[in-house]
């Protein structure tokens, strides 16, 4: 049996929060089986009681895994005093704001917010023994502030065999799954989806979320996200989409695409950030930068069921071979053991 060590995981949310679930909780069974006692600590609120709880978690652990949570700089210094074996993990461009938030805040306030974020992030990056970044873009930023950075994509659960496609063959469902913070990206494909829906009578668009885009996209099914229904929702898609359109999006880790691929669903995506690494254009999906490219790509998949099946199978292989939980969890174990032994 391996030596047992306790690692406290400081998380921004519980199991229903995507980043906590996919970059922490889903690793726990494997880590526990390999001698790492995982102690999640959800950091909520900014008050004294919350931070005292955080300090207690740090003091009682052999190492501290901080998942995307930013603290005031003096709090990071105090955490480091309580536990010097820090590992910081992030899967979004925490040093930026998306275009929607910038517009809401206004230029001056947005600039101040970004400056504050970067100061807090940079302090954490510098204090950490290892920084784990979800993609190369994030790693490049972290690499200017930390001496050791590891790229670890967000793993997806991939079944041993590709799931059968349950569609009725009559309706083609273009699907998207995600949270409220990403719903504004539909603006980049609104015109394309409207045109496709008008051209192909058997097309429907399904959005699985806790928020929905403003009117303007026809033939939409709005399905509220539920953890226990997520797999069935993904299986209801014939084509998955992931539109992105700003600098903040370069930090996205293409996780929606990997979810689609894990169920044998081909994808059409903006060629932004990790999307361009995961989607091999013409093989497991299409990359589309303009409205015309989105319309053309979606039309090809709508019209050709064999193409959808072949691209979906290629996507499944991509997810299984390079992004599955089985492939990536030994890498995180190695990273954590390195911190523990440092």
C-alpha cells in the first residue's frame, strides 16, 4: 500500500459546479485508491468565518490544492504560511473578463477589475509549487509567473464502447450544453442557426442550461440542466456546437466538445483556444469562423447521416485516447505526489 497523505481541495463550489466536479471531485476515487485522502473545502463568502475554515483546512493537510479560487493577496500569504505545498489549478482566463462583462462594467471599472484579478492570480501563481493549467494558452500566462507549470486538460468520462445513437432518423438536433456565463456566445451563431433552421425543416435546436439566450433563434427547445439527466441530454444531440468570440474565450478548454465526443456526437466549433486543438477540421467535426462557414458546416452534417456517424466515431476515439478520465487521472496523481515530496 502506498503512503497515505491528506490533500485539502479548496473549491469554488460543490459537485454541481462544473469546474469543481470535473477538475476535482471526479478524480477523488482514483486518488483515494492511491493513497491520497481528498478533503474538499468549498470556499463560500468573504467573511472571517469562511476564511478561518479555509485556514483550518490548509493547516490540517499535507498539501493544498486550490481550484481556480482567487484570494486577496494577504490571504494568499497567510495560506502559504499555514501550508507551503500549494498547487493551483485553473481552467479559465481568470486574468481577463469576457466581452459581455466588460460592456456591463464599462471600460474604467472593467480595467480596475482585471487589474485586481491579475494581482490576486499572480500572487497565487508565484506562491504555488506547481500550477496546473487546462490548456496551453493558460499555461503560457502562468509560465511568466511560476517556475513549474503543467498542462492538464479537463477530463471527460468516456464509456468503454461508443454509445449507440438513439435518434429517430427524422429530426436532426443541433445541441449546446453549458452554464449562464457562456450563453452570450450564442450571439456569434444566431444568424447561422436561424438560416439553418429556416432551410431544413427537420432541424431543431436544443439548449441545455440554467439560462437561455434572448429571442432570435427559431425552433429552440429550452431544457433546464440537471446532473442526473446530463448524459441523456448529450445523447439527444446529433450535432454539438461550441461558439466562442472573444479573448477571454481563448482560456476555454473545449470541454463541451469533449462531452459531445464522449457520446459519439460530432462538433462544429469556433477556431478559438483549445477548440482548434480538439477539433480536427473535416475529421471529427468542423471549425467555423464566419456565419457562412457555420451554415456550410452545419448543412453538411444535417444532410449526411453517414458523415455524422463517421465524425462522431472519430470524436469518440479522440476523447477516449487523449482526454478521458482514465488517461488523465494518473497524470494528476503524479503531479500531486511531486508536490508532496518537494
